C-alpha cells in the first residue's frame, strides 16, 4: 500500500482538519506517542486526482520536494501494476531507501 502522510505539531490540529476537509480525503489523527498530528491519504484515486496535482501546482521546497518526486515515481509504478513484478518491487525498494532520512 502506498500512502502520503503530512505531519505537523499538535497545535496545528485545526489546520490539518481544514486541509482534510478542503481536500475531501484522508484521515487526521493524533500520534499517541508524541505531540504530532498526521493527515494520511491512502486511496489511490485521491492521491492521483487531489494530492499529486496539489503539490505539482504548489511545489515543496528542499529535500521534501525530492521526496515527493520519488513518491510520485513509486505511485506511478504501482498505478501500472509494476509492483506486482520482481523488477518493479526492486525499483520501489531502491527509491524508498533513498527517501526521507535515507537521502544523501
């Protein structure tokens, strides 16, 4: 399963709920182990019709932009069912290993 998770400090709870409401997708929840709130979107149709276009129109900055570009690559592989092949899974694992804290 592919998912996009946006994380903010708990003080931004209302902002995250408004974002979820305006996008009409995802779920918002407070992380029980910390002071963060998360908006998570897992529905492929929402990712392709709402989330990806939003961040393509309003690009992120710095390494988050690079992570988003990698996310889009993985989403495209899954969309064309490439994750069902050994080669596709290998490619996803390579991309994933370089995302977030794995980025050099």
